[in-house]
C-alpha cells in the first residue's frame, strides 16, 4: 500500500497512487500455483426462507428475468446477460449465501483453481455437471477468508434481452455489477485477493494506516468485489446496474407505490468511492441488494488507486447524506460447502461507523475547516 | 374541510375529497371587498447578510441569471422567466424575508388589494414606482397572518432564456414554483388564503382533525404557497423547478464537488404530497431553497383535494426516507414594512415532528400492519 | 398581429411581441354572446376502423389506462387525469375525428356555448346525458371553421394514477396536452379562436405576412390547440405529454422491439416552436399522435408572443432535422354531427412545405449567412 | 464467419453465432510474430485546417478538457481519462487523420508491434520520446489496410475529472469509446484485425455473404474500432461516450442555440448494431464525431456475435429513421507517416446504401411482411 506521504492529493479531496503491495500482519501464504484467470463476478446463489416472497421481490418488483425455475429454485438474469443466470434463489431454512460465483476464461482455469486452493489447504469440491442448473463443470471452495467461492466456465447461453424494450421496466436492471464481502481484517483479505489476480481500485484509510474497506476488480470497472471491514465472513451486498440514474429513482417510486418503502435502507445517492449513483435495498430475508450506475473504466494496468480519508464525510455519500447504522452492522451469513453457516469472527480493527459517527467519531466536509478538522458527528446526527 | 368519513381512500393510501370550508376557531374576518386576481407567486425579496456569498450561491452554484445588480442588491431570474426577476437578494443586517411577491392580472387588481387589506385593518403601502427595480406600481401589506405580501402587475420584460441552451447548466432552474410559509394555526391561515382566492390542493391531517400543513394554488400547479404548521410567521422555503430529475441530482453532485455538501439539508427524494421530486438546500444565511420537479395539473375547479394521514410515513417522502428535524424546526424570519423582524408566535397545536418521530410519535408504511398500526419512530430512527 | 417592424428580435433568432388583433380578409363575425369559459382541451373522440388494433396501439404500446370499454368503444386516460377519459376510440367505417372536446369551468358555460355558436349560425346539439360515457351535459357544434367541437363540465371522477408507479411504463404518458387542427386560412381561424377566448402564444410567418401556423392556449401552456395551414378542416394530431425526454425515447425503443418502427413518422426532436421535446407517431388508421414534453408557462396576460420566420430551419426542429413531407400533407378527416366526413377545402395561401423544402423553397440555419440567405432545401434534402 | 444456416435467429430479428474464421479472397498473411497486447483505443491525432475553429468546436461546444496546448496543437481529454489525451488537434493544410492510437499493456508490447508489422512489410517508425506531447515511447506504422496506427504504453498521468461536477456541462463527454474506419474489403480487414488480436462483436451481411461492416473490440465494449465498407482507407468517425441519453440531446440543443445545427449530420437515435444511443456531428473540417452511450459488455470469450441482415431497416437505426447518404459516402482522408494523404481505393463489393436505399435497394421493418419482403426505399424516402 502506498504510504500516505507518497500519494497525490487531487482537486476533489481524495488521493491517488499506484497500486502497491499490501502489508498484512497475518497474511495468507501466496500459493506457488498460478491463479485461475477470472473474467468477472457471474452470479450469487442465495438461500432464502420464503421462495415465493423472494421471487416476488426480485421478479415482480425488481424485474429480473426468469431463465428457469422449479419448486425449490429460481434462476434469474439481468437484461444484457447471455450466460444462464446472475442470481439463484434457493429455498432453505437459514437465509445465507451459498456461493459467490465467478466465471473463468477457459475450462483449464478450473484445474488452476483446484490447485490454487488445494495448496492453501482449503476445502475444494468439483462438480462436472455443475452445482446449479445451466452451469457446467464447476469448482467450489471455502477460501482462506471463509467465503464460499465458485469458479466455472461452461454455461448454457440464453438470449440477451437488451433489444427487447417491450419487456423493459422503468427500473430495468441491465447487468450484475459486483459483490461486497464483510471481513474482519481488510489488509489480509486484499493481499489474498491480489494473489488471486484482483487489482485494487479504491480504498478507505485513516492517517494511522487502518484500512476500512477496499474495492477490487477483474473486469475493468471499479469492482467485481469489495472487502468491507466488519465481523465476518459475511455478505454485505450484491449489486446490479442500470443504464441511467432515473431507473434507480423509478425503483424507489415503485416501492413507495407498493407500500414497501421500508425495504429502502440507504439512498439513493452518489457514492464518493466509485463515483457511482446508488441505492441499497433489503430483500425479504434482509439480504442487501445495491442498484448502481455509472462508475468508470479501470482497465489500464497503471489505473490510479483512489484512497479516501475515513473522516471525509463525502467518501460514502458524495452529498454528505448519512450512512444508516444498519448498513454498517448488518450483513448476511455465508455457508460452507455442506450448507452450514460459517462462524462470524469479530473485527478488532477500528470500526468505520464508530470513528465517523456519534460521540466518538467525527467527519468533515472540508478538510481544513476551522476548529480542528470538522464537526463531530454527521449531517443528520447533528440535528437529532 | 371534508369530514374524514366523507373522503375517498385511494389505492395509493391517501384520501381525496372536494374542497370544503375550513373551520377555524379564530378566523380572520372575510372582507366584503373582492380579492385581487392573483396570477402566481412571482418573486421573493430576501435580506442576506453577505451579499457576495449569497450571489455566489444563487448565481455560481445554482445558475440563476442576473438581470441586473448593484452594490446592495442582485436581481435574479430563472430560465424561462420573462418578468424582471424571481428573486431579489438585498444586503442587510438580519437574514429575513422582506416580501412574498405575487403578480396580479391587471393594474386595477392593485386597487382591490388595497381595499381588501385595508378593510382587514392591515398596514398597507403603495409605491407607484415599485419597491424593487424592474417592477412598477406595487402594494405591500403585512397580512393578518403576519407575512409581508406584495402585489404588482407592471414589470419590465426580459428575454426568456429557454432556447439559450448554450447558457444552461446541468442543474438548470427553469421556473419559480412556489413559496412555503410557517404559521402556528394552519386552519386559520387556510381560511384566510381561501378568502384571498387560493384553492387548497393537498393537506396533512390526523384522525382528530388537526391540520399540520396545507398546499394552495392560484396557477394550476399543486401550489403557489403552502402553510406549514409551526412557530411563525416565518418563511419555510422558496422553490424553483427544473425540467427533469437528473437536473436536481446534478445540483447535489456539484455541491459535493465544491465541498459544500453540508448545504444539502434534505433529499433528494420523492414527495408524497405533490408527487414531485425534491431537494432542500440551505443558503449561506440558512434560508431554505427547494428544488422541485414534476407535480400535476390542478386547474379544474373540482380538482380533488388530497389528504394525507400525518402518520403515513410516505406523506413527506414517498420512499420513507426520514425528514431531518431541522426541516421541521428551522425557518427564516419575516420583516414588517419597516424592515423590523416580525415576532414569532409559538404553535400550540400538535407538532408534526413530535407525533411522527421519536419516543412520542409513530409512523407506518402500511396502515394495516399488525400490532396496532406500524412501528414507532421512522426508518432511520429505528436503527439509531 | 404585430407588424414585423414592431417585433423584437431575440438572441435565439425568433421575434417576440404582444398579442395583437389578427387581420382576416374573410373574418368570422364576432358574436355578441360571451364565449364559454374553457378550462382546457379534455378529450378527443376518434373513429377507428379496427378497434382491436387501435386498442393494442394505445393501451399495449402507449400504455394509456382503460377507464372502461365495451364492444364498440374504449375510454382511455393518461396517468394524472381525474376526469373520465382523454381519448375515446370508437369503431366505425371511416377513420376520422368525431369531436375535439373541451372542458368548461361551470355548467352555465354550456348555455353560453349554445348561445355563442347559435348566433354564428352553427349547427348546435345538446345532450344532457352526454355524448360519451362518463361525461354529463354536453354541447356539440360544427364550428365556423368546420370542426366538430364539444363542451362539457360534468364528468365522473376517476383515480389519478400519478402515485401508482407500480403501473407505470418507461414511456408513461401523463397528460393530454393539446390538439392540432389543419385549416386553409390561418388568420381567419386565429381570429375566431381569439373570439372564443383563446390566446396566441406562437406563430410562423414570412416577411410578406403570410401566416403558416399559430398556437393558442386556454390553460397556461403553449397550447390547447394549434392551427396548421393546409387543406382542411382536418385533424393534424392529438398530443400527450410525458414527464421526461427519456420517456419519449423509450416509446421509440419499444416500437423498434415490436418491429413497429414504421409508425414513427417524425422525430424524436426538439421543437423550435414551444421549445418542447417531441415525437410523432401514426396509429393503425394513420391518426397522428404527438408525444411531447417540457414547454413553458404562458399564463400571464402579457406573455410574449413568439414569431418564427418560416425560412428559419430551426423553427420546427431546433436541431435542423428535416420535416418529412407526410407530416405536412397528411391529416385525419373530421366528422359533422351526423358522422359524415366534412369536405376538405384546399389552402390557397403559400404552403410551408413548398416555401421551405425542395426546388422552390429555402431555409437557413443562420439568417445572415452569405449568398443571400441560406441554402436551398433542407439538411437531408441537400444530400439526397 | 459462421454460415447463415448455423446462426440462431433471436426474438429481436437479428442472428447470433460464435465468432468464426473470416474468409478473405485476398488475405493479409498472418505474421508468425505475436501481436502486441492492445488495451484500448486511446487517442486520435486529427489534422485540422483552422485550429481556432476546431478548438472552439471541441472545447467550447463539446466541452472536452484541454490538457495542454500550443500555437499549433491542442491536447484534449474526456472527463474520466487519466492518460494525457484522447484527441490531438494539429494545424495543417489538409484535413486528415495522422494516427489512430492504441494503448498497449506493457512497454515490451512495443517491441512486439515493431516485429509484427515489420514482418508484414509495413513501414514502421519508433520514437522513444513519443510523437505527441504527454506520450512516451511510441511506434507508428502504416498497416496493410493503409491506416496510420500508433501504439504506446508510457504516458503522463493527469487528473480524472469524474468527481469535478462543478466543471461538467449538460452534454459531458466522459470517455473515448471507439474509432470507425472505412475500407473497401471488409472481410480482408476483419481477418487482419483478428490476427492483431481483435474480437468481432457484430456485423452486417446479406444472404449472399457480402459483409458490409463489422465491429471489433479489445476492451469489453462493442468496439474499439469498426470496419465500414466503402472507398478507403478513410476515417469514418471517432466516438466519445456520455453517461446518459439526455447528455446527447443537450448537445443537439446547444448546437441549435448556437445556430450550428447544420453540424448535426445524423441522429440522435438508437442503433440496432450495438444497441447504443447515438448522434453524429461534423466538425469544422468535416471530420465526423459520434456521441454514443449504453452499449453492452462483451468481455467473455464466447460473447455471441450479432449478425444483422443488411435489409433490416432497424439495423443502423432501431427506430427506422433514415441514414443520410453523406453518412455512407463521406469520410476523412488518412495520412502516411510522412503526412501525405493515402490514396483512396474504391470499394467493389456491393454498397450498403445502394442495396438499401433508393430505386435499387429495399429495406424491411418486418421480415415477413407481405409482397416479398418489405418496401422499396426507406421511411423518409417513401414520402419524398
């Protein structure tokens, strides 16, 4: 990680630097086996406790397309997807994530995945027929951070619906954009993901070097996944993108019309990190879904890494609107390969919420405001 | 006011009825003199304590057009305005509103205004040359509610800039839309405004008949002004409209870029009342400015009056996002005709904030939710 | 009409002036009876030759809401409408317009309508139960220009669907905005409409004073109807408005997806006249429908009249995109009160198409371009 | 190329297949040297004949940012660019393209570029200090198709302006998206570009196998460049992208306000190919610039290739709006490495314009319409 003195302050108030090795006090060993060549985040398998309620949320409210379904599972995709699905809803007893699934470039990358994780001592399973419908030969692992990851290449092709404007809704979700994971030790997680071939695009730090969150990508957007500091392993959210900002507003309007506005957790707003326009929803099980649009291209190898000061009140919302506490504290369980929830380990590093909100925290709008660096608390908090 | 039993519940959760006489325990007498024929809210004269800072806010940030200016005043208009100005900034010692100014249909309507207010015992002054530049023969009064109102017809015409897209900004403000006034006794205020020829379009009530706010119009939009229950007379906000929702988002983005996000007080969001998309800002003196778009046509005489339940958590934000307390409690002083701030009288009716937020209040998303009508507190509050 | 020397040239290239009497060589006499007080254009009754095909177009493609229907008629409304309907589709043998219907302020205005048209010698019929469902006491006339006009006040109220975002489509039509009529003698028509209480907002003229078209309003938008010079009486189009421009683009995208793009006749584009964003479609019978958004407020009595030079190539499309010839030449028949098509009288004044397009016409982008006033023909034409 | 019988017809009317080898009757030999690893199209060097006029167009009208400039050159970038420039305007005597410049992954890829083109017998020049300011070690070649290509890796980093909303305009151009080249023999060009490592995403063919155009990518969008069949080598256009569709409409509106609408050549509209929203402008020298937004992700190795029937009237405009003839026939000269215009070779394959427009051509909206496959000519043509 670039030392703060070697970063460049931009005219927008954040810093840029070139990606550098991350120091971890407790690193995962770097395997000698090469990492598989990951194309992109491809789908999430979600366990839901009321399949009908979840289907209503993702299909009737959010408008995802049903590729296929049966009595226990629904396979969904976004408008422009041509692989079989971006989201699997599976009926179960405990709401949790069964897999963060990534597509790899070639069938041979599955062999690399097996070797890579086996060398790390992880549990690895391979299913030539795939773990879910429409997906072929697949590898599932519990990674060193405790997350259930899947890798696959083979998939049934389905029709891209980008030109099917007769089917589109005002809040049309066009792509799966990224995952977001909660983990107690962010530098350890980032270092491991770098070994897996991910590139860091942005992070949030403080002057003491504590890392609160980091964003990492394979495809050339701001992220395929992010690591958010907190008790984990847990799943923070899965994100779909829209073409325009009004599509996101339309989802809010529709939720109001359905008298389901209480599933809006945070936003809509503009992120500082990623510069994207966003909205966070909670599904019937409390799984968090982000709707997201308009980040930037990151595909050049020297793409500048953006570092935000944790006390910058515009880092998580460019308009300074408050982050609700639940957004910091609540997240979904993740499962091991037998479907048992992974134990959650407490974060011991500083909490982003605590250092920025409430009696012990502070945030600033302008770094150089008088009286020592900004107001205590956050905008809404100041008036409560 | 239509009794609650005679209103019709809509499929959206609010009620509609036909406008009916408002009962006031302390009515202003209805003058025998006919009211002037008011066209629309036309401009506000704002006293500001740092003219350069206010000019920067309204011109450099919000993009209003300067019709003319001098060392003590700046005359501003919105894109499609053809009268001289929609906002006057005047340097002074106390931040306050000097006039809520309305345009009347004919020069003769000024005589009617004089007679109407004189009969009510109000202080009335007439200035044939106008109280502000670019405006001709004008009448100013302190109305029975304590507000400084102006009426005029004659004005210098200036060029409409609707076609001057080379001058437009991403957050272009195209029209002055409405005023909003804070007054302790809303039914008394509404009844007086009906006598002045205003029509009620929406209101917020509770089952006991307490009226928390009401919206009234002359031009066929949801309002030219609204009466918000609170300590008054004070000015709650002045509102400009944009063409599209993204224009409002662009203002937020720009404020972030300028590191002035702390002037965003509330929003952006979708109102329940008016169905408009909104944003509330605070100018350098704390005067509140709303940016607003896409309400509905109200010009038919039998336009349905919309009544919202004060406990409906979507009434003020259709997405259920919380109203910050400052929005309920803070407002601008108003001046008498000598420039002295009007004394503020406390509201004795129930407070909307108190009955909906915090320990004593409750709001619901779905009226018929179990356990007696919804959760205590509001969405953000529930997680704090 | 203001003489061209007394108009003011704006920085946008058109002229403004105050509305003035229109000279007509063949005026309709001004009745001594007062005109009814018209609120707004309210609905059109369209005769269609294949009701199922028309219903599919207006309901399935354009998303208008069905208030009610039977085997021979469909009653449709836009999102924010609270009167019974804005469009009636009625099965018949000849595609035509049966009525341009306007709402009046009071029931008594119907008596005024009867007296006004009777004095003019027009055929007048009154139907206390209404000519269409959901409408009460109504008066229908064939006006001196040959058009079937209706006036009514009483109507069944229906629910405004503005808050029902769960029903909205990407191309949501929120209001009926205006009608447009084809008539051979525009000054004669304008003078008659002024007598009926309409106000002129914009027109297209040449330096010789020929008037090619004029826009007139009752509600404070650019128009409730317009008079387009051509063989008439015929109906040029009926227009619905959307909230935003992307809604109009969504209609085009959907028509492409349905492989019905050939019903797009002209646009989308930006009008010079009205400054609105527009699209023209043709329904299954060839009736023209405009989709329209974002004109400007015109409700002040001294609202400046905008006059465009017929040779200004940006008058009909601000981007200079060509007007297709069919838009100038094709229009719908109108019916008399017995349902018989009105005979069409040829225009004898200059044709706007001929003076601006092709071998005999010319248009300019910049008035003062060299070689005497611009290029021959129009943009597309120049490359054909 | 996949035989038409092996393609899959989609519900949108075009075909999909997997990318297959392209047959060329006159192939460029495949080098044994490996191709350089190209990241993306990076900038175009344009020779302009009036630098001040071109600067006004790209900076004052289109809002590109000036990284640096001198008396003979202006270096411009789009909002989110962090390399030195995306466009160089250089004063010269003949309007032409001096370089299509691509960024490669590593400095070593320049050695590969030298070897690759040298083996093909092309003229190759290397300039360690770069051919333009802000760019380091660079290789320029005249490729076998006659185009001046540049490859570089080293570049000065500049600040990304994505968060600088205070600088943004309504028509903000956020990225360089792609180039488009005119070449007589499309299959020959496609086969060569495949050898260079490009992947085909879409093409236009007829039933006889004539290829009229093809789109190819390195970064995972629809293209970094396209090959358009016509007399060549020439440059068809350079394209910048916006975030939303309204940004493109704002450019049109601004051009109207500046009375420069005659630089709008085609659009705005929706492409069939790429599904993007588009606009084509002509700069003061006639160089064509596309403004483009919202195509789809193409980064998976098995991304389906889309093939359009040349007679499908929605292939180039999804709304069926006509392609103006100049768009087919006019293009910019390209220069050799000494700055001399390359000779233009005539296309001998069928012309897309001739087979689709006018007396000899036909296009259909619905493939299976009666009377043998659609109407003669195109929509506008049918009414001329």
